[in-house]
């Protein structure tokens, strides 16, 4: 009976020593990984800050691009309206007046000046 209890006690000691040995090995590995993470952490923070800056710059460039497109769209619409108005006036003057060459020149000059300012 005492032999049986002694064998079970020795087996429990062997199992406990094995578990403690595995825990110590795992602790060493965790410490080495922790040292690697601590060494890598400043580099990772620098890379994340650079990536954040890159994304914000990319976002601002897209916003600038959309503003540029909107501005060009408004300029084209304004030029189209001005050209339609000028040519309709030219057409009306041509129909209504026989001696309208001076008026045609005046309207042509106004058209040129407006188109230069519209650019």
C-alpha cells in the first residue's frame, strides 16, 4: 500500500517538474519575443506616423483635384453661356440692321475681352 502511494507521489512530482520546466521555457520565449517587440515598437510607430501622413496627403490631393475639376466645369459653363449670348446678339443685330458693321466689330471686341477674362 505504501509502495503504491510512493509511486503515485513520484509520478506526480515528475509531472509537476515537467510542467514547471515547460512554463520556464515558455517564459524565456515570451521574454525574448517581448524584447523583439520593444525593439520594433519605435520603428512601427514611425512607420504608422509616416503612413498616416501619406494617407492625409493623398486625401488632400484628391480634394484639391475635385476642387480643380469643379472650377473647370464652372468655367466651361460660363464660357458656353457667354458665347451663346454673344452669338445670339450678333445674329439679332445682323437681322435687324443694315449698317451694323460697327456694331459687329464692337460686339466682337467685347466677346474677345469677355473670353480673355473668362479664362
